[in-house]
C-alpha cells in the first residue's frame, strides 16, 4: 500500500491558508481519482488503486505540529516495512518560490513542523516528499505568514500548480520518483 499524506490544519479557519497547501493538493488528487474521504480515527482517508497498487490518500485531523501521530498509526498498520516508496508526504515550503514543485527523497524537515512530527513519530526521515512553494514574506513572522490566506493574485497561479502537484504524485506512483523529479522539476523552468 502507498500512503499519500497531505499536511494541513483541520477546520474552516485554516482552509485557505498557505499551510494547507498539502490538503489542497490531496483534495485535487482525490478529485482526479474520483474518490471521497471518510473519517477514521485521527484522519480522513480515501482509498483507491493506481496501476493495481493500493493507494490511501490521507488528511490528518490533528493540527500540523501533531501530524505524525496520525501518520504513525497508518504506517504501523500498513506500510512500515516498505518505506520509503510507500509513504509520500505532501506539504508547503516557505523556502520555495510560489508555485514551485519539488519532489524529494528523505532529508531533514527543513524546519517544517508537520514533517518534523512525522519524522519523530515514525522514527525515520526515509520517505518521499512533494513540496509546493508558498514563498516568504520577509516583513512577516513565518508562523503568522503560513497561517495567512493567499492573496487574490496568487490564487490563479496556485490553482494550476496544485493540479500539477497532484499529477506529480500520480507520476511518482506510475513512473517512479526519479522520472517524476525529471518531469516536474523541469516544468518549473
């Protein structure tokens, strides 16, 4: 089974904030694959198949900083033996320009507290990440910035890039990580 975890914060208050890009991407992925989320324990889950591979698309219902709790339950139940290819974590990145997609295998959290929570809870950083740039505002505290909504002029760019990021996840599953990196990193040039 391949688990795709979108990171974000639950609730309407956070729905359109920068930190919820991970949720936005997995929502788009679920839409493309015509599956619906169901609530289970500490997360929402939508299950399907891609090329005969079982797929679970997940949105933790814990706040960002506690995302690892929900992921640990899933990984313990389903995929711990087959990391890294069985876990794809989808999240925002303030160190990337708005809309830039970056696919990465393992590495540090880069200061992202949701990713850090996952690393601490599952005991490894050996998983795939799909990151979407949300850029930075040097005049604003990062924790306030990531919880702020996108500006109107950013939403058109964002919509297209969210769709592309969802496609990149399908490419990781069908074509492999290296080929997906080549395709989607080139798409940003």
